[in-house]
């Protein structure tokens, strides 16, 4: 699928030049362009919009282009920066390159070269950002086989694609919902697709406790895996096992920086997500994961691909795109935002 349109910040105190660059990039390169009239405004704008590329003039009142470049290298070293000037001077070019500019353009700008430069550097910047992103260790916890795949199958696929370590902890074999051996094999097949590690425990289906024994079992896995992000059931759920697993997980993961709760088909109207993660690119893989659970598909309407896709489409009204998985965030660290950057660049 095509990536999200490149976002470019143009910094120039000459409004005519800024408007010209904006028009060219929007019409010829399909960019989303933000403008800033000086260096200080640019720093504030960078924090707000997280651009894929910054284009800045050298000579501006207050913070100069080279001073802005130095500040950008300190704040967000992976973002590419193009420096432009009306002065065709070796000294200017050397100063810009010494300040770690990625490209140096002279005015009046060559529109063809501008578009080519932006396209090339946006791709390079995205590769840099992905390479510099700290890898997460993800633990997804569910009461029964297929729970986590229904709740965060798309997000787990995104984590796996980004090279994050993914572990699934399923606390029962789901014997009340079908043959336990079949459900075990289905869980293994789904984990294999993700390249995920699977812990499949043997608590009694429909009788899972939210207290001591369950907490200790989850703590053992947390101690072994050392997750940075945990996904689990919501308390706002009609199924007693789901509520119990949510309660036990929140206690057992008290030292984990990020914990978020996913939606299940039995979630109640009180399920109130606060984070909406786009899975446009990963919805087909989520459907493939759910196909593994053949023992359930004949009797569970919520595993129907149309139902799954419609649910993801509904939540896109809040998260954008065409498919979203909603999360109730229990607590989060700054790294959580970085983890979800991998789902941002989608159409």
C-alpha cells in the first residue's frame, strides 16, 4: 500500500518564496507542507507535526538557518534538512554541510531538482527513523486462544514487521469453546505467522481468577520476557475470564512502562478507548491470523472477515485511514508513541 504523503516543513521569512515552495511540493510531489517564518517558529512546529523533511533558508531574523539546523540535529537527528540561499557562495555551502545539512540548494530554485531532492531525502529520512527507533518487547495477554489476535492482531503484525520481539501469553486452552488440542494447534499456527513466541497455559476456561495464582503466572512470564509494552483485555467486558485476566495483568505488569487494553467481541458499551492505531497495511495479515482458528469460524460470527473489517473500519472514524484497532491506555511511556510510529505512514 502507498505510504502517507510526505510532510515537509518550509522555513523562510520571505512569504512569497515559502508559498512558491509549498505550491510546487504540494502539486508536483504530493506533499503536505507546513510553513514557519523564522527559526523559533520552526522548532515549535517541528514538535507539533513531526515532519519527514525540513527546508530552511539560511538568512533569517533571530535564529538563522544554520543555527536552526544545529538545533534540529540536537532535537531530532534523523530528520533530513535542506538548506537554501540566494547567495551562490562556496562559503555558504561549506557552512551548511559542516552543520550537517543533507542538501544545499540555491535560489531561484530549480523546481525539478527541488522535487527530486525532497523525494529522495524523505525516503532516506524514513529509513533513518526506522533504524534509530528502539525496538520494543511486546507481550500480548489473552484468556483464550484467538483473543489477542482479535484484539490486536493488526498491531502485533506491525510490531513484527518492524522487528520488535512479540510474545503471546494465552492463559487457557479454551476447552469450553472447542477441542483444546485443536485450539492449541491453531494458536501455534497464528504465532508462527507472526514469528512470535507463544506461552500457552492451562487455567480452567470460564474459571480464571483475577487474583494470586493468575498474577503469579503472568509475573513469571513478565520476568522472563521483560516486556516494554503489554496488551491485554479490558475490564469493560461481559466475559468473566476477560475481566479476571485484565485485573491480574494490571497487577502483574505494574513495573512495565506501557500497558493498554484491547477490545474483544464481548466488550461492553463502557469500553472507552483513548488510542486509535491505524492498521490499514496490516488488516490482511490480521485476517490471515484469524483464519488459523478454523474450529471457531463456523460458530463465531465475530471471526467473519467482513465483521472484523467492519469493526476496524468503524474505529477509523476516530483514528483515520481505513482500519483501526482501539486501545484503552492504562499507562504509557514516551516510547509508546515511538512504537506506534510504525503504523503512521499509511494511506
